[in-house]
């Protein structure tokens, strides 16, 4: 099948006759792909088009958006499950672990986990079709999950591409910004893509563990005590609308995903508000998206505070392991208004610019070797920032503190809430009653990931701490915690978390928040 051509040029940036590297069953690791066709200025679409030229890729490369839309019996999710099971058996016969390419922006990894768990969810009504419960709510046993859960390789198709960069798969999609013109440029792009894909297929590419954090109910609770909604408003530099003579934030019912998996980072405050505003103004090209972030940040710094927000992080308290963490050096929880952001890193990149390193005195920050944020040490690297923090910390390096989990508590009253973001996805959290609410985050999974040829241990450290065995694991301090987490994931893939976390229009209005008019 040839690509369409426009004005004599191929529609596919890799060329009309480009191909992915041949898959050799006796040599290559069985690999699937879940790719967002709209990411990377539609580079995802071009790669999916190339997959149609070879039976192996044609069967195992999927449009992730189509899969999540087609979860009905006999739909694409069923097809993906069949291929996943086949890849599992093929990989076992080779003595390796199957792999899955996660193609998209930094939030795609969470999306891929959703698809994998949805495909593996048991359905007793279809037990005769291979969907019988293995005793844990899934069709694979815990032992099979540990041994066979596919390792994720991140194809960088987003704006920052922090995840792909961290794992060594690059900051740009294969073939982006290569020199040359016409057919020469396309040939170079094809060669880059083939080299990238060959590394994914190569059994010599190393696999290691990766921590996944989860937004969970507090211990002893069955559900979270907050609701989320999305920021609405017009596109442009300022999303606020004038209501009763005052500039205010307009809200709307939240879209998907609901917050659960936090793979890369989490924060509340300035960065999350900026991300929420960016989501209204998302562009088609990564470079334009980066400029949009800058525009929204400048707007926040120069505009008056809307009534739906407290001053900076006023009313925010954070505890880690039961010990106060934020505001620092405060006995009464006061002082948050001095800070613009609090959160944690799981990987040692944020927005393609910032890193984390263990807290040190001023004299030791520039000249000492400090432990970086690591993605598989079982610790989140907590940080807190003032507007002046970049002046104190050289090269955009955050001062971080390694913690095993965190609980963020907000108190603001009726009509107020807090923006938070996880992996670049922002939501506005609030209590429908105006009461105090908490966002609790702990480690819930360890998943295998594939390291690319560009992995740099100087940034993230040794990827194989203490020679820990590589494998998928449900994480918890007790069997009860593990069981609760499995049920939370099943609730997530069934869509039941939507009603728990996503506010209805009536709840948004009842909380005293301006709400976008319903579209009839």
C-alpha cells in the first residue's frame, strides 16, 4: 500500500517506500505497540501507516485511541488481548519478556498501563473465551504477571518527552529535525526509525524495574474525599471569564483519564495551574506547545489571583510517613503562601529542563556529587519551590528529599480548590462541601521497562540497584494493601473511578464554583 502524495511529496514523512525493519522470529523479542497517531505532529500516524506494510507489525501495532474506544466484545481490545497472549507465549519460549512500545507524550505510559490492565481484566461471563479469573481479578496469575507482563519502551512523540529521554529512547521522535532535503531527508528519517525500532527488538537491550505511584484513598477508606473537574474558558493568554464584574475561573466536568497512575511526577500549585491553562490551548507541534507553556506561565505571573485559588500554596499541608514536610519549619501549618509549588519526581527530568538531587547546604550544591532522583529505588523525591528557588539552585536542580509516600491536605473553604498535575495531566481538586480534603500517593506497582541505547546513568544513576530481580509486582506493605490496590485498578479499568472522582456539573455548582453552561 502506497502513501498518498501531495504536490509530488509523500504524505508520510518517512517516504512512500519506507519500511520498518524486518521482524525475525528467531532473533527478535516479540513486541506490540500502542501509538497515539496525533502525537509528534502526527509522526505517530506515519509510523502506524508503515506498520501496515508488514504482516507482523500490521497485527501488533495498534492505534491506542481506537483501542480504548473499541472495548466491546469482538472489538480492538479483544484483538489486542489475543496478540498480547500470543506474544507472551512466544517470549516464554525464547526465555525473554515481551515488549510494548508506548508511542506518544509523557502521559501515554499511564494510558498504556490502562490498556494492558483492561486487556487482562477477567470477565467470568466470558470464561469460555479465556477470560476466567485467575484468582486476582485478572486472566493471568500473579506469578504470570511477574514473569510475563510486557516491558515498556517509550517512543518520544510528545513535547517534553521526559519519560523517553530518561529511559534512553531520545528527546525527539526518530527522524525529527534531521538535516537534508527531499528524498535525502526522508531516507535519513527512515534510517533513524529503523535504528530505533531495531534497538527495541534487540534482546540485548536491557530491561529494569520502574516504580509506579498511585493516587489512593487514605488508609482505612474506600474512596477519596475530593472531586476533580477541568478548567474551562476561552483559548488564549487568559482563560478567565468576567462574572459579576470580577475575573474568575470557569470549570467543567473532567474528561479522561481520572487520576490513578503517577509514573513520572506529581505537583500542586503553579506548574499544575499552568498545565491546566495549556490544555485549553494545546497546539499541533511540540515547539509551539513549549511556547504555549511559556505564554501561560507569563500570564499567571502578571494576572491577579482568581477567587477560586488561595494565594500560592496557602492552606496546603503535606506529610510524608506521618511526619510534616510542608510548609517547612512550621508548627501550625502556616507558611504555604510563600511557596508556588510542592510535589515529587519519580524520574530525573521535568519539562525537559529540571532535575532533582538530594538536599544539601548552599556551599555543597554546586561542587558536591548528590544522589539524583531515581525511578526504581522505592522512593519519591519530594521538592518544594518558591519563585526564588531557581536563583538558589544551579542549573534548575531541585533540592529533593527521598520519601516513601505523601499525603497532601488542602483547606480553603467553599468555592476554592487546588490545581494538581500528574505526568503532565492537570485537574482542579475540591471538596463539594467546602471541607478539608486529602490527596494520598503511595507506591502501587513495579513494572518492567526497556532501556534505550541513550540511557545516561549520570542523570538517573545505576538502573540496577542491589541486583533486584526484574519483574512486575503489585506493591503494598501488607496483603490487604495489595488486594485493595488490585481492586482499585480493576475499578479504574471498568470506569467506576469516574463516578468516585469526577464531579458532575451539579457538584461543581454546589461547591460554589463557576461552571460552563451545558451544551444542548
